[in-house]
C-alpha cells in the first residue's frame, strides 16, 4: 500500500469531517478537480472501492486520532436488522456487500438505509457514517 502525500492526508482529514469536494477545494485553495484527483489517488492507494469505504476510513482515522469510541446512541431505536445494516455501513461496506453478507436484496438494504437516514434526519451514507463516528455534542 502506497503512502499518502501530505496533501492527500489533508484531503482525507477534511473528508472525515464531512466536507464536500467544493468545501475542501475552498478550504485548501485548490480546484475541485484537484480535490477529486486527490480523492481518486487516496482510494487507489488505500485499496478502497467506494465512497462509503473512503468516508468510513477517514472517520475511523479521526476517531483513532482522538481516541473516541464509536457512538451507539445514534443507533438507538433502530430495528435489529437496521442496526446490522447501520453497523456495516459505518464499517464501509457497500450496499451490495451488505446484501450478500446478510442474505437480503440490495433493494432491501437501500430501504433499511433510507429508514436509518430518515429517523436520524440524514441525507446520505456519508452522513450516517459521520454521525455514527462523530456524534453531535449535547
């Protein structure tokens, strides 16, 4: 596995904080194309194949650096199956991988993911991962 450059590490850290490509570009004073190129290089170097895997890796790196345990209160009120799906999402598994692992269809995984997001007021897989690994204060 290849070593990340310092700029790629910066981009990875900002991804872990939930910033979009546009926000990262503005923060680092680089173009969005350059951010996407760094992101592509990070995926390749870390042997990751999906955005969910990248966000999960970035968030777990931040959590490890802060020595913070993962948040379980984010998953309070989920059904047992939704809890399984949520935990696999936070580990960076794709919908197809989750479906294979649990013996359900990818459509069912999408429905569970939508239910998880709706209950927590979230919009995306990245939001689910980030909320689970970096819960809001309060």
